[in-house]
């Protein structure tokens, strides 16, 4: 009788570690949920995570709706990828109907919607002055971006043929001047807020094609209009700097 009771007590003691282990896992899960929720700025998400934490500690399950996915971009009015894809298709269709589809193309990548505009649609070779037809091209694109709250980057690119003039000592200056000219046009003619758009010049250092033929070099001479994703827009510096 004593031997049986001893074996039963030993079996019970061996299984107690499972209860401690289960408690530890529950606490770790709760800890990581709290840490994740603290890293999010969005108050609504914080509330959802609090409910999830409460459910875990009470031993219940928590259902998260598809529209409430953790990690969705915070902020109001910032378009998601589906909208950006739709805008890209509309822009391509517009230029295809005009027979200018070789001059303007779009793609979606990790940064957002990228609108490639070939040099010949905007500038003369070696110039940063907008041609008269450039305004129509930029107007079509901007009309499709109406209502977009995402940050817009305008990037100038050249081929690898050196330029050295009084106005543009290198391709850096030329590409930067072209991007700035497009930004100025958007602000002055379409009312885009200056704090929601920026200009960058990359010279010849971000080519689409190898600079090994005239055709490829022509494709590298371009301006890219990048509509950033919600995540990249949120990472942009905010316009809360001191103003006198």
C-alpha cells in the first residue's frame, strides 16, 4: 500500500513542471504582446493589443478581423498598395491611348509606385528646362495623384556620359536640377504641399539598363516619380520644425 502511494506521489511531482512551463510560456507571450503594442503609435492598435493581452491572461481566445491586421500602416488618408496599383494602371492606359506608352511606364516595388518618365518627354539632352510638352505629361500624372496623401519623391537620373558645363559641372547637378524643376512645377501648378514632396538627384548611379548602347542610355536618362508606401511615408520627417 505504501509503495503504491509513493509511486503515485512521484508521478504527480514529475508532472508539476508542466504547469510551471505552461505559466512561463503564457507570461512570455503576454510580455511580447505588450512590447509589440508599445512599439506602435496608433492608439486603436494599442487598444486591440490590450484586448488581446486581456484575453491571453484570462485563458480565452481573441479573434482579429482581417481589416484589423497588426502591422497595417497608421495614419489617415494614406493609400495602400491596391490603390497605388490602380493609379499605375490608369496612368499607363492614359499614355497608351496617346501613343506615348514608351515614354511613361510604371512599376510597383518595395518603395511604392514608381512612375518612369523618359528624358525626351520632359527635357532636351543636357538641359533641365521643361519642354512645352512636358507640362501635358506632368499634368496627366498629377491628375491621377489627386487626393493621394503619400509622400512623393521626384528622382532625377542620367546616363554615364559625362557632362561639364558652367551650369552643370557633372551629372549630379543635372539630375538634381531636373528633379527640382519637376517638383517646382507640381507645387506651383498643382498645389502639392511642399512638405509632401521632395527632390533627389542620382546622376548615373542608379541605371535601369547597362550603359552599353544608345537605346539603354536613353532609358537611363529619366525622371522617376515615386509615390511612397504608407510605411515609408510614415518614416519621412514630419513638418513639426520650428517656424517663426
